C-alpha cells in the first residue's frame, strides 16, 4: 500500500490511482495545492501494484542521449504558436497521419491544465505552448494503453516523471508507442495559479479567452506572459515581460514548485522517453545561424525509435555535443533549488489579502542586501570613470565581501588599487531613473573644484 509520509516522495503522476485493481486510491489536494494519494485501507488488499508503478519509489537508471540535435519547424505560423522551435507539432502530425493518437496537455474551462488526446491535426493546437502548472493526468494512462492494445500508434507527451510513470504503468514497451518529454523546470502549484487568476481577473476566470505563458511577440528570449479576458462588457489584456509578471516571477524563482521537483527522480534521461524536446538556450553561442530569436528546439534522441521518428520529420537539423548542451542547459540533469522563503510563502498564502502582494513581499530583497550588492556590481565601473575624470597620487585598495544570500556562497572581491585621489562627492543616488525606471543606475555627483 502506498503511504506518502514525505511530500518529497510523490510527484503527483497518478499512476497509482490508475493501476489499483480495487480502485481504493483517490487524490486529495493539500494546503499548497498539490494532490497526493489517499488509500482506503478497508478496500486495499496489499497487492503492492501502486508501489511498483511509482517512478519515485522505483526510479529508472539515468542515461545519456544517443544524439543531440537543434531543429526548427519550417512552418513559421506553427513555430510562432509554439514555445520553442515547434518540433512537437511535426512529430504529432506524423503520428496523426498514420492513424494514431496524440496525448498532451490543454487548458480546461477553468484554465487549469489537464491531459487529453487528439486524433486530428486541428486538435493539436490546444497542446501547443507551455502550461506552467501541474496537469491532472486523470485516466490518460489507461486510455493510452487501450489504444496501444488495439494497434493504434500513440504519441504520449508529458513531464519526465509522467513519462516514467507511464512506462511503469504499461509494464512493457510497445512498438507503436512514442514517448516525448521535455526539460522540466518543475511543476508549480495549481492553487497559486488559481488564486492569481481570480485576483487579476476580478473573479472573471470563466471570461478568459486566451492564456500564453510564452508569447514571442517581443522575441523568443524576452518572451511575455499574455492573457486576454472579457468582463463587464469590456475587453482586457494583461501582457508583461516574464520577469515582471507576478506568477512567472514566483514560478521561475522556484518558490511554488512541487516538493519532489527539488530532488527530481526522472531527470538525466531517467524518464526513459524516446525523445526529449526543449528550448535550445545558448544556441546562439554554438551556432548563430540557428538563432533568429523566434525559437529553436533542442532535441535529445534516446532510442532508435526516437531517432527514426525525428528523421521522418525531414528537417534540416544541426548536431550538437551533449557536454555543450549540458553546460548551457543544466536543467537537463540538475533539479531546481528550493527557495529559502518557500515555507513562509505557503504559510501566508491562505490568509493573504492579495496573492500578488504576497509575491512581491516574498521576492523583495532587503535593502541592506541590495546596498551591499551595489559595490559588487558597480564599484569597478565607478572607479574607472572616476579615474578617467580626475588625476591622483594616492593608492586605494578596496575589498568587498558579500554575505551568504539565499543559499549562494559568499563572494570575496578585491578591486585592484588605482593610483588616484578621490574627489569630493556632492551627492550619491543609488537608483537614478535618468535612463528609465527599469534601467536605473547608480549616480555619483562630483563636487566642482573651486
């Protein structure tokens, strides 16, 4: 009988629910918004099936890909609608044309993420684009197995832990199954997403028309969060750079991830997928011709089946080296690091008057730390400017030691001595907005010599 006493030991894949022969396992949401299995012990026969399919309790061994490719979908419209280079759509369309079925994640009527399947090319549109929240698997594993047993080709896409769970659930490999996962940053809390939507739409969640976590209107690297909705007979649009959007900030800073994501048991090829697709961050350093800032896909090919399906796409890929990919995309093997304020955030979540204000308070860096960071960022540049502005005869050696901040190691930085004399300083402005609020600078005004 599966018994989760440590939340770090459950990835929420729901394989245990779908494999239980007595249907005695349900999933309940905890205070953080993540769902965990609950067993009705009066019905359980202690068969152990639930434990055998758990990808956390029985993880697969790690493995490196056979090939690493960079690729771009030549259909610019599909590429624009996709988070990276649009390779998933080509793989999925090929399966549909062969009479197959594609499983992916879409939004439901409450804009939560759920698994579904498509049997038409038009139906693939709902699966495009990243959904940065944990999706409910439902009966997707059971449905996929039924299609496989009936001889239909199946492409199943999901997070690495979901793919590992599917492999365990099926107990065997199917020639007609193609498993596709992606490099996962971690799955954030559906509860936080739900509260965020209710707040920013003034409880008009059902009036939302579209949500895009990765709108590339301003470019692939500087993508925007974009949401449109109707309320009170008016049309609203929320669009912001991802580092300025509240939900994206709290997600990307690793505050609201599922506990198991901080020690993922499915990274580094342990999902046993056939292909892994992702954004090829850093492609501009390796092959600038593949980077036009509209999205480039990284494709890790793990099996012969995966290689064959990729070659059937008839693209013009560029082969890369795994060590280069790992250097530029460490999330291939490395789990996210738990934010030191994670517990405080969830402790205050239910009683917070505003979730966006709570996010601001959680991510706000104390003033004394911001001031201590200023020398590390700007001191060398300031000294160079002062040296060019004034002559001098005295020598100064300045040393700055940063404290331990949010788990980072302390940093000692010694600024080389300059043969200069400091002039009189008339004023110091730490956040001069002469170049804009977002691009503020430190400004030091030198007193005029009399």
